[in-house]
C-alpha cells in the first residue's frame, strides 16, 4: 500500500454532484448529479505509487470504499514525457483491490488534444495512471559498438478482455512470452532491422525481445529511435502501434563504477556513464547517467535502485591542458521511496545517493585526481570527514 507524500484536498459534495482536483492537478474527479444520496466529504491525497506500469504519483480517494449510485469519472492528464517507452493507445488507469492487487479500470476515453485519459468507477480506492504495455529500457545511453537488450513488457493483459487478465503483472522482470499481442518489425529510425555496421546501428529481434547494436561512431544527432511494431488480434489488422526506445550513442564518455560507504549508516554502488556536455578551452564537462543502488544499515527502502539524473546528478570536469590531464567532480542523485524502519510506520521520503566525491573542492566534497598516463582511466579513492559520519569513496571510469 502506498503512503502519503503530500497533503490532501477535500470538498463536501452532495446529490447535485461536483468536482475535485488533485493537488498536482493531474487528476480531476467528477461526480455526476445523483451519484451521492447525501452530502459527503470527498478527498484526494497523493501517495507513493506501487502500481505495475505506474506513471507519476498514485492517489488515495476517500472515503475509502465509498460507492456511488451512478459511476464517477476520473480524468488523468498526461504529457509526452509520460508516454516515453509506450504509446497513447496503451495508456490507462488502474485501481488497487482490497486484496492489494492492481487492476485495469477498463474502457479508457482518450482526448489526445487535451492530453487526458478518462475512466469510470463506481467506488473509491487507491488509483494511478499506468501503461498497459511498454518497451524497456525506454531510454539508455551507450558507447559505440555496445549492445542493448530490449523487451516489450506487458503490465496489464488488457488484450485478453476478461477480468482476471486485467490484473497487473510484474513488468520489471523478464517476462518471456506473456501476451497474445504479436510484436514484430524491430526498426532503427524506421528502417526494419537497421543496417548492420551502418551509421545508426542495427537491431535483431524475435517477438517481444531484441538486441540493438550501436554503430562504431556516434551519429548526428546522437539519439536513435529503436521501435517494435505491436499488433492486437482482437483489433483490426490495420491497428498497429509502435513502442519506441530512445538510445543515445555517446562518442566521448567515461564508463565505470563508483561507490560510497558511511559505516553503519549507508552504502551506495553506482554504474555511471559520464557523457560529454561541452568542451571549452580544452576543458571538458561531462554529465552522468546510470543507476545507483543504496543499502541502509537500519532501515529498508523501496525502491532501493534509482536513476541518476543527468540534469542534476553531478559533474565530471577534465582539464586536458596538462599532462597528464587533471579531473575533479561530484555526484549525488535523489529519488522518492518508501522507508521501513524499526518501531516506525512506513513513510515516504527522499533517498540521497552520493556516488562520486571526496574531500576536495570549494565545498570540500569533490573527488579529484590525475587521469592515467594513456588518458583512458580515471581511478581513485578518498574519505570525506567533514560531516557527522566519515564517507569513503571509490571510483574507476574508463574512456574509449
């Protein structure tokens, strides 16, 4: 069950009906006239999202279990960013059952101009925007010649059209073949199979799974669209939809691992790709992408793995004006998770994952060192003792 992440909004709505919007404006609840027999305090509260195929926050509708004489309408808004890795045809909503399962609401009314998805409900519970089907990874950064394993995942088997099939499925693990959907025509920028050894790379796929191979050098633009075509046998043969993974080939990048340990408190391990953002006077600025995994000594958190955000995750600066080049930088990423600690009820909070740092820099938190003589390795270790708990850092990145 999700836990609250913010304050609730509420309104008293009677037999004449009314509407209420979630605090973030991404859900509008419309109660028609006659749905309630008496005035009732109606509430919406954002909660951590535990739904399969989740998009953004989930919401708790109160009073929990409230039923209606006439179905109410839940209208969810979406953005183009929400559709990364899926398609609007697979957008929908789910609710959590009393048994704790997530279930597809059913028929979805899409307004692609207003960018909303609406469903009907005759009762209140926890609800979420979800993707019924998606491609994983929806985006990734790789080096030239690297490969990416792709898979089309089914979060809700809505293609089968019965109540049991609309229960949520684990769409994070390897599913194999789980759907009656036919998936074919794996393409790169619209070219089936791409071109082996070509400028944009190639993809080889069978059914829901495929492997993309990046080209020998980064193309311009550096991001390519790897897509799979989806057919649904319960719909007309002409109903074919693409799901797309955006893969960026980083020509100048450093790839490797970093870790930090605060003994008895927290440890972080991260897989990082530092991609060139700019080069000014032979000084290069790189930004990180990747994943960080945190283990807490006392509490547990879910999820324990978070994405490193290239916009705010840190910086690596390499000065090529000296021999050997020098470097410095830091890395910190955040994500929202549910914390479970002894003697406390579960609560929602940010997880800070520091993956690159030390005792240098103006703030005393940066890593610093020399690039290897061949210019291909950044490696080091350091301990930051400025805070209440000493933090030890280790890192090693290599450059093609």
